[in-house]
């Protein structure tokens, strides 16, 4: 029987694979750095719009709760004569001869809508937003990231290119 030796990659093939992997890693890193600089202003603006939307949603919930309270007051004014009489008495003012005892302001019921607070959604700022804010404006960091991106691109195309075996 003939023994077939195990096929092992020759050193040039191993080097070729490593060079190819290093080339693509440099190129992808360069693209990621350039994308982070070019997309930073839009991502920061998007995050600020999200915060504004959450704030407006909270305001909308508070206004809806206020409207519900006012709807209850309107319903009570239309259908409850005792409530209507109490509101009228408070609006006109109570005289001394009506037999009512004046109470402290803290003990009286306020007919106006209470200041309600809707669900308080915490505003979470992701960890990368401060970095994006730094990259979104002209700064030394932005310039450095762009230079690093360009250097990685040059390293990939100049230093990590495949060389022909015949030219050695």
C-alpha cells in the first residue's frame, strides 16, 4: 500500500491567508471609522429627536389625564345638582349668613383640575452618544479618526497587497 502523506499548507499559502485577513480587517476598520465620523451628526440629531419625542409623549399623557378630569367635572355639572350647587356657591362666594363654616384652604376641595403627572419615562443616554457628539463637530478627535481611517486604508492597499512569486 502506498502511504499518502497528509497535505499541509505550504508557508506561502499560510502567509497569503494571513495577509488577506489582515487586508480585510484594515479595510473594514477603516470603513467603520470613516462611517462613525460621517454618520455622527445624523445619529446625534436622531437621538435628540427621540428625546424630544419622549418628552412630547409625556406631555400628551398629562394633557389626556387633564382632559379626563375635565370630562368628569363636566359630567358631574350636568348630572349632579349637589355638585353644581357647591361649584356655584364657591364661584359666587359664601356669605356670612348662609350657615357654612369657613375652612382652612388645605381642607377644602379644589374644583380645578389637579396638576397630574403622567408616567415618568427615564431618559436613557446610550454610552456612545458622548463619543458621537465629539465626532459630530470639527475637533481634534474627529481629525485623528479620519487620519487613522486613511492610514488603515493605505496600509491595506500598499502594505498588505499580494506580491507575485515570480517577481522575487
